[in-house]
C-alpha cells in the first residue's frame, strides 16, 4: 500500500463540505492542479471505512509570517543574507480538492478527517465512475487519453452510450486556433472510436467538413509518430496507423476543369469524387442561398409552385408555346422565358395569381444560383453525390469546402446534413451511427444574428439527433459565441489551450482560478474533459494523430496548377483506366466543344464503367464528316457518221 502524502484539515474559516475539502502535504509531494487523490476516513460508517475521491482545484503556500515586513526585517533588507539565517521558516502547502465521488454515497456528509493518498489506476476508475461501463461483457469505454500525476498513469475512457447516444450525445471542442489541437483531437478520437466502438452497437462512420486549410485532406497518409506517442498508443490500445478507408468529395472550379480542393495532386485523386448537383438537388434548399429581405411570401409561393408542379413533371398551360419538362437550370430558364413571353403577348400582369414582377424576380434569383455556385451546381443537371444509402462501416467521408465561397459552403452543409438525417430516419443510410464533424461552429451556429436555415438545422441535430444515430462533433475558438442550445446539448466537452479573454466570460465561472490559469497555459496534446460521468473536469494527454498533417501534406503533394482541357480529362479518367493517353483524349475530343467534353467526363466519372474508353467516346454526338459532292459523269461524245457532210 502506498504511503500517505497528506492529511485532511478543516478550520472555522475553511471548513470541509460534502463537495470540497482541504488537505496539507509535504513540500516535495508530487501533486498539483488536476491531480486526483483518495481520502481514507478514520472512523467506520455502518462498518465500512469511508473513501472519498477528489481532484485538486486550488493550491496555497504560506509560512508563519504575518506580513512581508517581518521577512524583510529578518534579513536586514537584503535578499542575499537569507542563507545566513539561523533557522529556516516552515512552509505549508495547502490544497483544495473538489469531491469526485464518495463511498458509501449515502448518507452524503462532509468529508471527514483522514489520510490523503495519491489516486492509483484503480482509484481513478472508481472516482470517475468508469467502473460502471468498463465491466466485462458490457464494456462501452472509448479511450480518450491518459491521466498522469506523480507515478500514476491511468487511461481515461468515455462512455459510448453518452458520447454517441442514446443516453446523451454530441461532443464540442474549444480552444485557441493553432495551439489547442482541436482538429488533431478529433482525428485521434475518431481513430479510437473506430477501434473500440462495441460491435454489438452496430456500424459507425464519419462525415467531416474541411472548412479551412488542408487539415483533413491527408487522413489516409501516414504521419510521423514520436516515441512518446507510440507509448501512448500502446497504452490506449490503438494502432498508430492512418485511416484505412477514406473517401473525399469536392466540387469543380468555376471553369470545371479541375477539382476545387487541396487534394488535387494527381497522386491522390484515386479516392476523390466530384461533388456536382443539379436543379432538383438545389431547389429545395434555395432558402439557404436567397436573401430573406428580397424573397417575400409571394416569391416563396412561386418557388413552392415550381417545386410542386413544374420540376420533373410534364407541364402544360395555354399560355405556353409548348410542353415543358424541367430537369435542369437550363430547362428552368427556358420555362421562365416561355412564361414571360406568353404574358407579354397577352399584355397580362399576372399568371396563375403570380405577378409578372414576382416572376421576373424569382427567375433572376434562381438562375443566379448556378453562377454563384459554379463548379458545384451545373446547368445540365449532372449529379455526383455522396453514397447515400451505401455508407460503409468505419469509413471517413471528407467534404472539402475550404476553397468555396460562403454561399456554396452553406448550401453543401445544409443539403448533406439534411439528407443524412432523412436517411437515418428511414434507417437506410448504410450505417447505424454517424458522426458529423464541423469546425468553425461560431460561423454556422452563432449565438446572435439572424436565425438562418443552417443554424436551425444544427439546433435540430443537437436536440434530437441522438435518437436517430446522428451525432455532432463540433469545434470553435470561442464557445461563448456559439448558440447556447448547441453547446448545452453536447454531452461531452473538450477544452484545449484557451484564450484568457474567453476564460473571463461567465460560462467559465464554475472553474476555480487555478484551473482557468492552467487552461490558459496547456501544452499541445493536453485536454480538459467534461463528461456526464465525471463530476469535475479532468486533464488528460492524447497522442498525436498518426496521419499526415496539413502543412506537411501540402508540401509533399503540392496543388496542381490550372491545366488545359485535354490534360484535365486525362487526369480525371486515368485513375479509372491507366491505359488512357493524352493523344487518345485529343483524338476523341478534337471536334467537340468544352461543354460537351466536360459533360462526357462527368458522365463517365459518375458511371465508372468497365470499359472507360468506349463509354467516354459514346457520350458524344455523332458528327458525319463532310463529303465533297460527286462530280457529274461527263457523257461520251458521239462520233459523227462517216457520210456526214459536216464531219471532219
């Protein structure tokens, strides 16, 4: 049994309570802020010695001096004479600890006097109530990091039922940009989840939105792992390897030649899929892109009419010159043009209760979508999407929107998350549990400002997503600026290095001054964790993710420069068929326009046929080569008869 490192002490000015106690230790005791301790009571209760577990939240050091003046006078006003003192003043170390757990738990009484011991690994499990979900046969523990204090090293586990539901769900990470390792923490946690998530709870996958820089663009590439990190990986029972199954999705650039992603190097394109949507995919989320000050109730009514009666239907009307079947933005523009021309011929100001000014305004706003989101939204209606309905277990799907405009980012985020939710409601997504990771939550769910479509959707996920298996992992620099209902519904919260100004906001008042100071000076790789089973925040250390970091990846795999049309087609098709050459592409596409070539490429990438060459060539309209008109055959000249007097 380990030796006692201190004793509980209580005074009239600092009494102990059921939730807090004080103890003193020797000067050289290996304890500090965040250290867990165990108190063994002196007197049995109902035949059982009480055990109280606590975590240090504050520390004090003082001597028997009544004021600094006494120390100055005792050394004749010179600090250099301190070594000549006849005796050394006694120094006391006093610590305040918050109670994590009391055994027995009833009756709940103030912490008794007793000896204080450094918490061992078994004590840590009991103190944090991890013993309730680390039982043999019912283990739902997900390693999050290692707690270290003195000579104690203990793995800290999160409860899968309280991380992914159904008991509680969602995770939120806060910290200073670049120093809090928010993205690294998510990458590590996903690796731990994929390894330790109980098989009897079903399959799990993750959808990550890469909203800034190349941070998430190299998850399948191995990164450098230090020796110290290897020891942590072994302790946490996770292999230091990159993710085995990763799929990337990104729209094209405005010209449509190359993918608008940091991962457009030719060596990495084998698992990158274009993300392109047409009219039917975008129109139901038009609210995300339209200015609510400009689109009133009348415009909303017209948009609803188009969605319900025009798109994907045979639409006829006496006003129109022909029957329309609207399936793309080009078809929609032709339909608008026909309606307006018909109204001009009849000098009408309204059609089917819709005023001509409203029709012109809606036409302008909807037609503008394919221009504002060029590369993502296509006029032709070609669709290349995430594999909704066939998601695979332990797979990460990364949607790279870092280089897109804000409107396109909002549209992608809104449509993908809404579609994921619909499939999970029908239980046909392909996996039972899905983690959605969103960085920069300050932007998507701010605490103030207009109530946008995206914010309403995030609130809905935070409040009822766990019943569907849809779990939100979010990150931001300033938790205080995020909508309270989003962070409030996050069952687990992680805190990296924090900005002192953020720590001064009311939301952190529950933390002691010493804990707030430690948060402001945390090293990379350290986190403070709040979890439903933990009655107090816990400090842990986690290993560096075994994936290539964004900066290293962008240096090793530099972005491809803008290329010619032929080179872009070659780069896109070669992963499907390595035998394709640039001369072959040039021969096939020589007679066609850029729009036709891009349309053929998109169709081939979507179909992924066995015979890529034949399929690609079949996408083009047949052009009959011009032939010279045949010359008329000259008739033979008849010879004159021999007796012709005029013959020669």
